[in-house]
C-alpha cells in the first residue's frame, strides 16, 4: 500500500513537472483542427516555435506600467480623501491632484505604446 | 508507512533540487518552459510534504510507537487534539511543518505571479527552492521524522504537560506561517536585485505576503503570551525570553517594511532601505528559527540542541547575510530614489522616523538577547540577562513609535500647511491632555512616568484614529447622503488598506496601554495558607476555602478554591490546580513516578475583567505524602518483582491487580490531601488592564485582516483631466490635450 502511494505521487510529480515541455512540443509540432494554429499547414509558426526575445520583456513592461498606473490611481484617491478629511488645503490639493493626474496620463500613454504590437 | 514517508522526503529533496536547477537554467536561457516546470516542481513539493505530513500525523493519532518521535512526544492517553498537534512539538516534525508551509506559501506566490514580473520570478523561485532544499535536507539527513525503533515501546513518553494547552498547539503553526510567508518577499527582493527589475512592481505582488506574515507572526506572539499568562504560573505574559524575542524581531522589521514600501510605491523613494529591510527581515526569520532549535541561548521554549543542525543554520544565515549585502551593494546605483522628501512635516517623514525607531528597537533587542553569547565569546564568562536589561532601551523607543502611530494618520502625504496641521492635531491633543489631567489625579500614577506617558500617547493615538474615521465618514456622507453606519462601513470597505491600518494602530495603542498598566501597577504576593486562612492584597481579601484533588492513571491534580471579597462582597471564586503527570521511568517507583516525575503544569485561577485581573496559582506541597509514597513504592515494587516470576498468563493478571491496588493507593493519597490538608503556597496577583492587551491585540489582528483583504473589482468611472492646474503630459502633438482617465471610484 505504501509503495503504491509513493508510485502515485512519483507519477503525479513527473507528469506535473514535464507538462510545460509537452505543451511546448505540442505547440511546435502543431495540433490539427485548431484554426489559425500551426499544424494545419504542417509548418510551425515562428512565433510559436521560438519564444520571441522581446515578448516577455514587453509583457513585463506592460505589467510594470499597469502596476504604476494602479499606484498612481491610489495616490489620486488618497489625495482626494486627504482634502475631504481636512488634511490638505484646497490650494495644495489642486497642485497635487494636477501633478498626479498629469503623471497618470504619462503612464497611460506609455502603456498604450507598450501595448502596441511588436 | 514509515518507509513510504522516508522515500517521500527523499523524493521531495530531489524535486526541490530539480526545481532549483530548472529555475536557474530557465532564467539564464530565457526559456519559459523550464521556469514553468520549476514552478510545478514547487506545487509537487507542497503535495509531497502534505502527504508526508499526513502519514506522520496518522502515526501520532494512531499512537504508532514504532516511530521514535511518536514514542518520545505522545502517548495513548494524550487527548486526540494534542496527539494531532504533537507532531510539531518535536524537532523533526516541526521541520517538516516548516517545509510544508514554505512550499505551500511559495506555491501560492508563484501561482499568483505566474504571468507577472517574469524576469524576477525565476530567481525568486530559485531562492525559495534553495530554502526548501535546506529544510527538507535537514529532515532527510539529520532529523528524520520517520525513524523507527526495532522494538516499539508499549507506551509513549507523552506530550510535555506544559504544551497541553490549546493556544500552545496553534502558536507554532502561526509563527511558522509568519516565518515562511516572510520568505516570499525576501525571495522576490533577491530576484529583483539579481534581474535588475527594481520598480515597485515586485513590492506590489509581494505586499500581501509581507502583511500576511506580519499578521501570522503577531497572532503567534499573542498566543504565546496568552499561554505564558495562563499556563506557566509566573503571572506574566512576556519574559524577554530569547525565543520570544526571536519572533518579535522579524515582526518589528516587517512592521517597518509594510510602512516603508508605501513610500516606495507612491514616491519611488527608500529603495535601498526597503531592499535592505526585507532582506534583513528574511534573515531575522531564519535567525529566529535557529534560536528555537539551537539551544545556544537558555530558553524554556527551545528544542533539544543538535550541533549538526546548528552548523547548518549558521551556514545558511551567513550565506543569506553575505548574499544580501552583496546584492544591495551591487545594485546601489539602480536603487537611487526617484523623488526627494518634499517636507519634514509629511506622512513620508513620519514613516521614515517610525522606520528608524523600529529598526533601532530591533537592534537593541538583538544586542541584549545575544549579549550572553557575545560576552562569553569575548570574556569567556557566561552572563544572563533578564527583563531589566531590556526596559531602559525598549520603553522609550516604544513610546516614540506609539506617538508616531498617532501622528501618521492625521498628516497628509507630501506636505501639509500649518493651518491644516493645527486643525488635525486639536482633537487628539485635547484628548491626550484630558487623559493626562485625569490620570494625575489617580494616586501613584505620577511615580510611573513611562506608564503615564504610554497612557497619554495611547489616548492620542486612539483619538487621532477616531477623528480619521469620523472625518472620513462625514466626507462620504457629504457626497452620498448615506446614513452614518452605512457611510462608515463603505468608507472602510473602499479604503481597506488605509482604515485597516488605522484599526491596527488603535489596537496596538490599546494593547500597549494594557502592558503599561499591568506591569507598572501590579500588586502581588506569595503566601503559604492553610484552608480557612486569608490574606489581603490591593484592597481584596483572598480566603483559602478548601483543597481539591483528583486522580487518574494519566494525571493527579491538586488544587484549591479561593474566595475573593472586597468590602464584604464576593468578587470572585477562583479555582487553581497543579497537575502531576506520571513519568515512564520505572526507577521512580510505581507511585513515586506520579509525584516526582518533574512533568507538571499549572492551571491558574483567573477572574478577568475590563479594569483588572485577579490571578492566582497554587504550588502544593507534596512532601508530607513522602513517607506514604515510599512505603507504597516499596510494597508494590516487591509485589511486581514477585509477579514477574510467575508464568506469563498469571503474570498479566497479577500485574493488573497490583496496578489496581496502586490506583487505589493514589486515590487514597489524593483524598488525604483533602481530608488532612496542610499549607499550600499561593502566588496572587491583582493586575490592572491586562484584558486591554488581549482586546487591543485582537483589534490589531482584525485591522490587519481588513488591510489584507483584496479589493473587489468594481465599476470604474471616467474623469477628464482638462482644467486649470493640470500639467500637460509630454505627448506627441497628435494626442489631444485633454485625455479621459479611467480611475477607481473615489472615497
């Protein structure tokens, strides 16, 4: 019984850690019947066969900018909460809010650029 | 199943080594498949650790004494709950729990970040696997929980009676959860430094793990304090024991970290500080784990020392320290701040001061805790340090931290005008002034300056938090016309980080008020009393009513009922007991092993209230029973020796008869304790505001939970950016000057 447990665990572990490689091979070799996927014509897609050297970087850049955007939104919210609860003067809030929203727009522009197809 | 468990541990070690290699290889080659395979190896390791843990726990629950650690740490008479939890009362089982929790939390972190921070994750993954490899390696090589005996004993030694307490069973998993959760931000910080991706994103993905670690460590510390108060029989909840400090230090550093990362998220400042802080916190978590296991410092909590484990831990700590310092120095240019402090009167400045104080507090505690070792290494003389060594340094620093925790919420980010500052401080200062005047009237308070300061500062904090809630509620009502309770609820729900944090501040202030009061204004006395006798303590009369006693094969309990009256009116009736657990050592005698085993526990008599606790514990004197115990041991030992010469079938029957006689004798002894009672020693304590400590800590935990809870996805509204005061974005001319910005709903 105990060896059965060990063998089952071993099988599950091997299956789990090998699955990314099996998925890769499926993408490279192609699966018939999937429209637009490599395999229909028998020729592998360059994009699928090789990890595009800039793809992860672009995804990381987008994720980084999205995180910066969310952080900037929080700052805008915090500033509004501060002025509404009397911690910030109206003049300070106007200046701060304008600066924060300007920074937010810059981030959004950068995000649009990063999301453009390579 | 022990063999299966051992094989699973080896499989886990191989899995961890594979994951480490795959992560590094995938990172260096930029090959996502290897990194993903490494991540799945972490999931697999968590699964393997879980199965191994279940196998071991089943062994404890079924009292399978062929397992050495089950025989050493449990018994068939140990209650089921404690048997299930006894696994982590052992060195080997607790290391396995560490592996399980570390791999579990790591799996969660890697799952949540599987499509984020892709350049950081492979290195973070490798660090987590390094730690997993270390701990599971300890289990495989030096501390095998599945070791078995050739001849299984018929009965186990039993769980240490001091650990037979609900809080003590939950305390280790909470602490280990805290330590292991701290490994996540540590690993991601290392990953960020190695990869050079030093934006705030790695902080955002690991912030919740840091907060979760803080929460778990805090709950673990609270449970330990409660156990100390109700079980150890000395009347206190914090003794500055090295193992207690080992949990406190990473908790203090993580408190600093979860504040300072807010500054980096908002302003891009304190990058070097945050990197150093999170790396230091991770190191301190391992130092804490090492302290508990090493026995290098004298502690009631420590496991039995193992030199092999000690060397391994020291090596790991050295690698972590050297590596951390090296990484920060290497990347110091990339860690330059994006902005400067706008004003010394700003929330950023308050956070910075608070951080410095918390790090100073940690440094002081570290120095005094390790001073005996340092002194011995330098002078060759062993010294011991106790609470008086800590108080002169810790108390003033703690007071400053509390004060700043009240200032921070009422100051804005970036800058604040003098008029706004005055307006924000009026109510909290007024509340603190009223508290000061009221307390000065109370006799004796003025003689305890630090306590008085804590009361006043604590009042300031609670008032500033209350003001923030009130103003926030009013601001929301102005916009939405909601009723006060609805506005307050929605204010908290939509601003969980902020208001959850405020609740934490209030909770900590209340807890420290309780600490200040209970340590400075406590009245205690130790008296030997016979039934019918009374003593006076702090205006109360404590009367020893009658003794109590009970006996079973598992435990003898000797206790007392005491009446507490004030002005002739009964205030409380307290029952305190002293439990004597039998030893397995046959040389102590069939009866003597109950009374001379050294395995004892105290159950305190406690009347807890909002204003004060009345606490007592008994130390019964069993010396008068000594002659009877010796006579009984002599007689029964003779009978047992005689019975062991009989044929087997008759032997069992005769031994059972003898043990029945033993049980009757023990019953008789306990009845004698009641019928002919003699003096017992009582420690009695009247301590004000102890309950505030527990309630404040619970409130702080609740605040932490609120801050940790994820925000729901909700409809966003757009806002136009046009208008006066808007700095135009640096964009190509083709982009319109006014851009719609999607932003979350405000307040």
